[in-house]
């Protein structure tokens, strides 16, 4: 079954070519009516319907093999089957349809075809494969640059969090993540890296070069155990060099680049193309209209963009005793642009936080010296960029450990003067070793 | 055939390029004449000037590199298409990150942008060196209204032939007296100034405001000329006077009043940064600076011709060294902050003085900030560094001295016995304390010698002995005493200077070789003054350690070169030891000098209308404002020179114009705000807030406390108590506390006579925009900030004036209603309105009741203050008591607990009137 | 802090710190500056975005007035022990009277050791600062220009040696405004006596009056005249204010187009409200005992400076943009061991407490701390009054400073001075580059942060400089 599945990528190109050829013939037939043409249209249409069915079946085999899932797969799957069904029906009913509905049928067929084709491609080559190498001006129009690139000196880059994890996210996590452990190996987090997978630990201290991770990477491309598997996007040389460099230093999870010796090649790689996952550059939103910022100001909300050319917004409501729901509603006008809110010593409550948590791009959230309670943290769980959370001098306690652990993107968490027990804090430290807790480094 | 002929003709025409017409300008000529100098001044610095460091990989020396482009990978120049050329896009500064040159100050002018665009669109030709030289032979080249001018020669050759926009050089061209544009106005029924202003408003046809009411007019004129509000009698006298020339008589009366000099001297002292102390770390008192302040007041009162006023301030000692007035006048040259101590490097403090005096002469008399040309040729005006150092050479032989100058009969040298005696008492207390400590040390030394059986030697003698044969330093003194001793010797320095204040010396200068003395002691003119006059060099980057080439004393070369033969001043400045300043002063005050008279006329106009014809009185250059009415300015200037530089004559001329007498409200506000928001065309009279000094003097005048005595030693009014006792750090010690003068008569004088410390400003004056004393102030700003409220609403000054005035009203009038009507008339200069009277009476009732139940606390003045500081040497904190001798014998102003409840209530009402907008604004 | 002002001459009328009036901030509607007629409606102090994303939002500048010796604090010179007391001559036009003539070398009275994981040097009187060594970035390559206290103070504070120009705090408030518009953007906590050069060190120079530094006085009225004079009660003020505003409104009807009138009317409303707000904003008595102890408040040698550091954190926490804290008396020409010893002890615990407190409150990464004097000191001293003075003279060519938080590279030493500490030799930068770097950390470009005055676009660094890249994380 797997064997046949592997032919899907090969077979599926046939119906695409055939269907388009049929359409072309139909066009020519339309201008210069001739019986022969009409006949050949039918033949080619039949052929493409047949091959579409086979491609669909192989596709289903391939999907069982695993390694794909998620929304992209579903769309690809149903549109693919749709092409097969539609082309066969069209083949049988063509002679009975009047001239307009013929064109309608062609339209339907071709749209389904393009959908299936596009999503199939992004499954194999990653979402942005279409635009990745587009010339600059196209890329500019489609992905808006916000703010000039922040000059980050490599020395403040966390080796695991900012270099290795982004590579894993791009090249490995599609098969090795929390809910789909290919070879029972989960590479989504420091702790799971350490655990390793079915064939043992990834790192071998005595003999670094022979470590399982490097071994699998260096296997020849078509070797069955080569990682990432053939057909998936391969590691580029600089990524391999970085992983090797990381392992040479004992696969550390709490080190900064400046803590490791980096040879000139590594420094060159870091400077040129490796930016840590900096949400400020990843979030792309349109700027909010100035009138909204003025409206904020008029209602006593201090609001300004993080830099003159950036659409991202910081909000300061520190010291404001009554945070009425009117203020929260007002803030929603810029919910995508708001990346930082300072509620220090304000009247913010748990259910206010429910609303705030719906702001998708929040990176900094200051709740210190307020009377939010343990339930508050739960609301924040699906903030995918939340890196800095400050809850010092609040009544938060060990009860919130689980919720806090769920915030996997967190890089700094300030718990001073809260009801957290020292064991609770130790637990947190163990689970998230490189989380900044406001203790002296 | 004919078509080919025409075609050939066109080619030829195009090839040689007829100069002058912009649109068919030959790009090659454009490159040779204009583009090369733009690149040289704006680009080559970072792109090719230093071959080792080429920014952004873009080298403006080689054309191919520009076509390919630098690190950005985009071509800098796309011949024929400026839109695509990155060079053109970046100099347009549309995208902030790309903007070139990086600094806003260096951005290219409109015309330069146009040139680069035309050049690139014309194919961006880059002819060879020879071709450029050939093109440059055509000397009549002119692009737009830009011209080339000759100066004494810039440091760099490209600066030398830099083009200037003609309208930026307006101030350097000689004054031409223009015709008065009467238009259809009848000359004998209209005023020349109104004709010029009407001409200015012609195309925009803005309606003008009606005339101000007589009431508003007398308040405006009185405060404008003497800095004090009109009294009730003066107002009633003026309103009642039916004589058609009543207005002229009012002006003449005010111009004749001595208080006119006190008001208008103040504007001049803003420009020259008058202060009674030297600033920096010791802020030494300048004992005789006050005589220069009185000289300026007398000059305005006597209507001394302005050119003579300038001559005396620049070269009074060279005009007549025996006339004290002349020596006093040269105080101008030493007004800037300056100090030389053992800690400072002599060469640097000397250079600091020369830079300061050159710049103040430039700003005050030539309306040109010269310090821009200190480090390099001026970036905008035709002033080469060579001119800057030539003018500086005029002052190379100027040295400092406190020259003996007997007091003049007009000078007020009164001082109370108490004030003089207290300084002598202080001196001997300090000497006694110092001797006590010295003896204590000597006793310890004596004991030290006896223990070792050596013969005792006094301190001076034993200093040379090797270490083991003399007692350890400061033996016998505790660290606390050590610190206190330093305080004593600093206090002695200060007291000696305060004593010198009463001696007849002038804060003056003399000509001689360089002689830099510690500013702690008084300098006299040395006997032998022979020796080579010090030479002056052009300094690279303005650093005294990097001379380039020597220069002789000289003037602003552009003025000489722009003047036609008939108007050239050509006065040669002597280069010997003597009369350099006299020569320069003669050049400056020569009637053909285009700037001096214009600069003063512009200042007079500015203080009448709130805004100069050129809005930057200290800067007539390219970066300053352009005159809104250039012909009017020149006409006024010719009138000023024709009337023997009389300032009072200018007041009469300006104040009798209708424009000066417009009301401050306008018939059609929307139109004027839309067309002329800054009221540059003066279609109505600009309201203004009273200056800091005017506010303080007006309250003293209204309350009847003002002692109108003129001139004399600086007085010390009451200032905020906490600021007064605030310790002021002077070089390792603390300056004595500020204590007001002992009696009300001494303290309550006009504010121009208050002692001005550079390190302690009167908070009341500072918060109402009294300018600092470091930089010349061309025009005061008028900000509205919260501390003004704290000062007026809570401050002691307003409370005391209100109390004294209330008390006077209680005695002179009966019935609260009459009193508050009198107060409203005196403070707002109008009759009280019925609704007002009713509200104020209601307020008085409530307040009287409140005061009956609440007795004010009795407050006494502190008689000593404890000082605490870290002793510099040991870092140990030590404290000492400082006796406040004046407060011990102080005669305070009237205090709240000395009057009854209804007087205190009336005082509160008056304080409200002083805080109101109607009092502090002049319409 | 007694709030009884009824009696002027109470015994502890010890001294006042603040003298020149500070321009206390206004709400955005009220501030207006009459500049060529047009009313700046949006308040000059309302917050505005930096040019590029900022690494630091607040600054606490710990200014050690007098010139602390880098040799006896963070840049030890063991070589000097060899040359101790050897004599030599120095002449030259470039030297002041004080630093020419016969000289002799003086070794450091303190031993030094490496501290923290990053192994940075600290002289032994620094006890508490050692705990936070890994948060600090030491910079040794800076050079001043002036040998004289007041001109050197003006230079580091305002970029121009001769005074009259805006201070660093004023430039930053001009560029970014304040995050809390009811508090000044730039606050100064001066020493017992003002530093040399007086209020010129925190002046707004040619910038509008709103950007002037506000000196806060720990005793007496925090801002001059903020409390009504003795005997004037709140009822009293309310009645007067009500009548005043009625008069002003009546007057305004006659001059509807004179726009400053309304600004001045609202000015009185705000001032009245601020009389209550400002005092409790700066009251540190409310802090808990443990925090006070952390800063050394209540202990004799650290109480004064401890209070100021605690107040600095409290002001920054409430949105004040720039706080300058002064410690004076570092000019040790003699008795170096005693003077520097006492002074180091007086600042050691408070500064360490400040860094720990900021870190645990999650404020350190956005708050830039600077510790510096106006110049360094020489390895040699001049012969004075016939004896050996164990002190050092002024040295503009080498000085020691450090930074913490606000985007700097923690736990590093940047640049170096020669082996006797006379001159900076590695990563050497003039003082103006330090200013450009500080502005850069605030997301401001020195070339673009300009103000037109006296005929040119003036900037803090006077004519441009470069960013000291090595210092930035």
C-alpha cells in the first residue's frame, strides 16, 4: 500500500495535463467547428477522468502512510477527489449538455484542479513555496515589511530557542511534534529533545560525530532512514553546520551564542541569514488609522506605535483605577496591532483578561500590582506570540503552574512577591530552564 | 534639403548651450558649473573624500561606480531617468531612512535638487577634466537667480566659487532709500509706514482692524515705553484731553520720563547677556558691572546716537581713556560668562574669550552668528573662516583690567551704612575664625618641634624642608576644621570682591600683550605694555592647538565686495597694538555699513509690534527669517541714519502710524487667520503678555511700594525663601546664603537693578521666560507652564504686594465697594462692571468671615542656617552654622498678622486680580 | 517628613535642594508654546514613537560629580604599585597650572578582585555591587575633553562644554515625550548642594521650557511654591480660584481669538489638582521595610543615596522618562582612600539594591542605568604644600563608566586603558559618541533629533558621532 502510495506524486501530473489539453481542444473546436475535434475532446476527457480516479486512489494510500495532516491535507484531498468525480460525470453527460452548461462544467473542473494542485504543492514544499523566491517587488507587495530590521547582535541570541528550534519547526516538526510522533520522537520542545525517540537519544557525548541526530542527517539522500525524509524539504548546508556546531558544544539548551566559541563560518551564517524568531518581524498587520489612536488618547489611554514606521502598538494603562468595559471595547479597534499592554497597578480583572486574550499578536503583558487571580493565566493560553508576562505583587500562586507551562512561547515571567511557593518556582525552572524569572544571572 | 539644414542648426544650438535659460540648459555646462560644487560640498565627504573609508561602497569620484551603484546594488544614476536614479530619490528625502546627506541641516536646497534632476534627465554627462576647465571659461554662467560672490577666500576652493541665492544676501547689500508706495493714499493724510504696510496687504486685500480705544491705547503705549502701567490720573488726563495732539504729547511725556531708559535698556541687556557674576565654577562677583548697566540706561535716556553708543562700547578706552564713561562702556566686551582658575588651561580660556567676543559682536551689531564660521567656512552665508579670524584679530590685543574711573555725578553711589558695614564686619569675623584655625595648627606644629627638640619654623619657612623635618600636613586640625577652613578662604575671596564694589573702578579693558590672570583677583593695567602684539591664526576645527595660517585684523569681506564703488567703506583696520577696535568700530558705524542700522531698526520695530520685520534679529543670514517688508525696513533705516541715529525719533515715527494704533481685535478673523496666520502683514495689533520684569514692577508700582530711585549698586529683592537658602556649590565650598536687602526702600526697586547671579536665577523671573545669561537673547519666548501658576497663586511675592496695596486702600478709601472699584481701575485700567462689583463683594464677605475665624500664624525670618556638605578632600560630611546677619536686623514688608480680617480679605481679592488674564496681557 | 509649614524657622529648616522652578508636565491639552504665532495643540510632552524600535524606554543616570577614579573602582592598575611615589616632571601648553610641574605616581589604596561569572574587576570597597556584576557592562574607552569641573559637567550633561545647551534628559523628552503626562519627563535628584555649573546641568537650553529638568527636594516643598503659603487653606484657594475663573471667562468673551487665554485658564485647574498628586507620588515612606532595607534606607552611611535610588525606581515605574541621581564629592586630590572609601560605601548598597529591585520587577530590560563621572583621574598627583598628597588629579583622557539593562551587553568589559590608566587605548570613543549611543538605545537618531536655533540645526552631539556597537546586546 505504501509502495503504491509513493507513486501518487508521479501519477497525479497526468490528469492535470490531459484535462487542460482537452479544454484546449474544446476551445479550438468552438471556433472551427469540426466533428473530428469534438470526438477527440471526448477521448482526451475520458482519459483524464480515468487517470484522475487512479491518482485519487493512490493519494488516499499515501495519506494513510502518515506524516501529513492538518487543514492543508483535507482541502487537497477533497478537491482532488472532486476533480476525479467531476471529470468522469462530465465525460458521460457531455453530449447531453447544451452549449452554455458545457462551459460551466469546464469552469468547475478547472477550478477544482487548480485548488487541488496548489494545496498539494504547499503540502510538500511548505506554505510559502509560491512566493519564496519571487522577485523583491512581488514579495514586497504580498508580505509587508514592518519597521527596519532590528540590529540584533548575535551575542544576545539563545542557541536553542532562537536557532535550533526555528530550524526544527520548519524542517522536522511536521512529522515530529506533540500530537504526531514519527518514530515516537517529539522535537517541539527542549524537554522532548532530551528524551529522544524510539531509536534512542539524539546526542552521544563520547562521540559527537556519531550522535544519532548527525548520523541520520549525514545518511545519503535516498537512504530510507535519511532525515528529513526524501520528498520533504531538505536541510540546507548552513542549517546542518549550525546543528553540528550545536552538538559539538554538547547540545546545550540554556546557552547564548556568545557563550559558545563560534568560528568565522558560524558567525558569517549567524550574521547573514539567521534571525531569531522575533515576533516583531514576523507579525505583519496593516497600520491602524491615526483617528483611532487619537480616540484612545481622548479616552485617557496612552497609545503609540513601537516606532514611527511600524503599525504595531503599545498601550499604557498603568495606574488607571477603573478599566471599564468601554475601554476594552475601544482597544478592540486595534486588536491585531496591539503587541504590548501595561496594566501595572490598574483596575484590570480576570474577565477583562478574557477579552484581552483575544488580541492575537500580544507579546508583552504587564499585570503586576493588580488584583488578578489564578484563573487569569488560563485565558492567555492561545496567544501564540506572548513572550513576556509580568505578574509580580499579585495573588498568583502554584495553582497557575500548569497554565503557565502551557504558555510555551514565554521567555520572561516575573513572579516576585506573589504567592508562588519556592517548590512551585523550582518546578517551573526545571520545566523551562531558559525562562527569565527576574533572578540575577 | 531645408529640413536637414534646420536639423543641423538645432544640433549646433544645442551643443553650445545658451546659458541663462534654464529649460534648454546644456547638461554638460550644468555639470561643470553646478553639479561638481554640489558633489564637493554635499557628497564627497563620506563618498570618496577619504579613499580608505568609502561609505556604502559608493565613490563619487568615478562615474562607472555611480552607474553600477554601491552596496545597495541599485544604480545611483540612471542617465536620462532621474525617477529611477537612487541618488535623486535619496536627496529628495522622501523616505527617511534613505535621506542623504544624513543630517537634516545639510539637506540640499530646492535649486540644488532641480539641478541634479535636470542633469540626470539630460543624460548625466560626466565630461573630462579638460572639458570641464573649458566650459568653466564662460564666466557669465548663472543658474536661476543664483550668483557668485567674491569674499576674502574660503579654506576650500570649491567653497570659494559656491553660488548663492540672491535673496539670501539681502542684508549685505547697501541700503537704498525706496520711494514710498502711496498708491491712492493721500500723502499728507497718511503715514509712510501705513503706506508700506497697505502695499504689503494689497493683493491679499485683507481688511484692517479699527483703531484701538483710547483706554487700550494709553495702557499699550505706557507699558511699551516705560514698562509700567498708567495711573488713574494719567488715564483720566488723557481721556479728557480734547487736544488733537494729545497722543503726540503722551508719547513725548513718556519718552522724556527717566523710566523710559530703564525699560529700553533692558532689551539691550538681554542681547548682551548682562549679569553681575562670572559664572562657571566660582561664579565670582563682578563688582563694577553695575556701572555698565547704568551707562546703557543713561544712553537711552539721553537719546545717545546709536552709532556713538556702538563706538563707545567697542572702543571707549581708545576714544578717551580719561573719561570714566568711555571706560565703563567697554564693559560690553566682557559681559559673557568667563573664568580662569588654576584648574583651567590658559590658552583654552583665552581662546574661549576670543570666540565669545567675536560671536557677540556678530550677533549684536552685525545680526550674524559668526561662530558658525569658527570650524569651517560658513555653510550657508558667504562668510569664510578667514573673515571670522580676521574679526577675531581685532580683539587679539584686548586684555582685561578693572581700571580706575572716578564716579560720575550722574551715577548713584548711595549705599546704607548697614550694607557697607556688614561687609567689613563679615571680613573681620572671617579673619578671626581663620586665625584661630591657623594658630591651632601652629600650636600643634610647635609641640611637634618641641617633642623632637627642633627649632620651630613658621609655616612659610618650613615648607622647603624635607618631609621628615616638618610636621605632617594639617597636623592639629580635624577634618571638619579642614573643610571649614576652605569655606572661610572662599568666603574671604567673595567679601573682598563685594568690598571692591564701592570703589571707583570700571569693568573695562586695555590694549597690550596677552595677560591671563586668575579671575579671583582684580587686574590693573600693567606698566610696560610693549612687546609684540599677539598674532591670530585660522584654527582648524576651531582648536587652539591646530593653527593653519596667520591673519590680520579685518572686516566682513562680503560687505566690501558687494558694495558698488561709490558705497565702499574701505577703512583699513590697523594691525599694531593700538586702536584696532577703534578702526573696526569706525567701519561698523560708517553710514554705508548695510547691517548696523538695519539691525537696530529691526530691534526697535520688534519691541513695538512683538515681531521684527525680520523675525530673527540676531540672524539676517540665509537660515534667518526673510524680511516681510524689505522696502519698509530700508526706508526706516535711511530715516534712522538721516535723523542722526536717534532711537527716540524712531519711536515717534513708528508709534504715530495707524498700524501701531490698530485694535487687537479684527473684523474678519477667519480670513486673516487663513491668509496671514502669523499676522506678518500687521492687519491688527498683536496682544502680548507682560515680560517677567514688567509683571513684578507693575505690582510694586500699583501697591505704591516702588522706590523709583535710579541706578546704583545692585539691590536684592525678596525671592522664594527656599531657593534663597539653597546651597550653591562654588569650587569646593558653599556660597553664602542669598539674603534680601534689609529695608523695603532698598529692596523694592525696579527689577532691572536686581543683582543677577549666573548660578542663581530668581525663580519668579525665570518661570516667566527671563532669558538665561549664557546666550544672546534676540527675542523672549512666551510659554504658559504650570509653575507660573504656583508662583502667582501660592508665591509670597504676589501675596505681599496684594496685602500692602489692600492696606493702603483701607486707609485711603472707605467702604469695600469703593476700594475694589479703585483696585479694578488701577489693575485693569478700566471702570468696574456692575456684575463684577456684586460678585467681588460677595467674595469679600465670605473671605472676611473666614479670616475672622482663622488668625494667620506669625512667622519670623530664620536667623541662621545649618550647612551640610561633603568635604572635598576627605569625602567626610561636615556641617557648619551660617549666620543670616541681615535677617537678624530685617525690616520686613507688611505681614498678614499685622492687619485685620477685612484687609486680609481685600488682599485675597487683589491677589485674584493680579492672577487674572486681564492684568498680565496687554491689548 | 513633617508637613507642617506653618513656621519658617523650625530648627530643621536645614537646606533646600531645589531652586530653579521645574517645568512640571501638563496634560496634553494644556501645554502651549507661542512660537511664531501658531499654537502647538498636541502637548509637547505627549508620548511619541521613537524613530526605530527602542531597546530602552527609561533611563536612570547615576552621576558621580567630581570625577571618580577609574583606577580605584573598576579599572585596577597593578603596575602602579611598582612606580608608587617615583617623581617626574610634566610641562606643556596643553596642561593646566594644576597638572604641570613636579609630579609623582600614586598606587591604588584598594586591592581589586574579579567578581561574577563574567569575572569583571571591582575594587574591594564594592561589596554589594559584586552580586549584580553579571548585569553590568563596563566601558573603559571613553574620553572627555575638559579638565575643569563645570565645563566637563556641562560636556557630559549637555554635549557642549560652555553651557546654555539642552541636557541629555531634555533631548530625550523632546524626542519621546513622557509616558505619564501628569509628571515631569525629566527629574533630577541633586546632592546637598547643586553640582558645579548649577541648574545649567539640567537646563532645557534653547528647547521650550517644558523640557527643563525638575529638581525634586526630599525635604520641604518638593517643587517650589507647590504648597500654599502658611495660613492659606484649601477652602480659601477654591473660593479664589472660582472667582478668578469667572473673571477670566468674562474677559475671554472680549478676546475670543486670543487662544492662550483658555490655555492659561486650564493651567490653573491642573495646578490646583497637582498640589495633591505630586507629593504622594514621591513619598517613599509607603514602601515596605524589606525593600527599604535592600536600598540601605535607614542605615547611616547609605540613607541619603538609598532614598534617592528608591525614589528613582518609583518615578520610572510611574512613567518618568529620565531620572538623574547625583552623588558628589568625588574630587579626591588628597586622602583618596578615605574619600573614595566613604563615597563607595555610600553608593554600593543602594545601586546594587536598585538593580536587584528593577530586575525582579521586570523593569531592568527597559530601563537603562548609566554610572559615570565627568572625567577620570590621573595615575599621578602634583606636589602640594610640601607633602605627599595621596590623591589624583583630573584626567579627561581615561575614565570608567558602566551601563546596565536597557539593551546593553550584560557581564562584559568593553575597551581598555593603558597599563597605568593614563589614556584609553582600545575601542576609544569621544564623549559625543556616548551620547549618540544612548540616543540609539532609545530608538533615536542623533542626526535626526535636531532643533533649529541660532541659524543651524543643533543636535546633542554637536556635529554627529557614531554608535559604540560593542556595548549594545
